[in-house]
């Protein structure tokens, strides 16, 4: 077997693997994972969300402190910054509505 044949076989196998995995979907793999019960999955997921939100909150607190110490006003932001803040606010509202469903 020469190198070009080997490369072709590897490409085909990788392509087949990607197609099989692509059909399956992330949710189905998560749901069908038998290493944890559904209660454990939900509990661990919410714990991870809590930890990630703590990191986001720390970042916001640091930047608020920087804003106040340097005297930057709302008019001093880049134009894109206002758009980003608006999108973050909208996203937080969507997340809040989803959390109420729990």
C-alpha cells in the first residue's frame, strides 16, 4: 500500500466518521450517555452554568471598577460596545425566561 492509497483510505474513514457523528447530534449523545442519571446531568449542568456566571460577573465587576477609576463615561464607548451591551441584555432576558421553566 503506497502513501496516496493510505491517505485516500484515511480521508474516507474520517469522512464516514464525521457523517455518522453528524447524524447523531449533540443532544442525543448527551441524553443517551449512561455514565450519569438525568438528575445528575441537570445538576452538573446547572453547577457549571453557575460557575460560568460567576466568571462573567467578576469580569463585569472588574470593568466597572476600571470605568469608574478612569472616569470613562457612557459616551466614551465605541459604537459597537453599545450594540454588544444591548445584545447581552437581550440574551440575559432570554436566559432568565428559560430558567423560570426549571
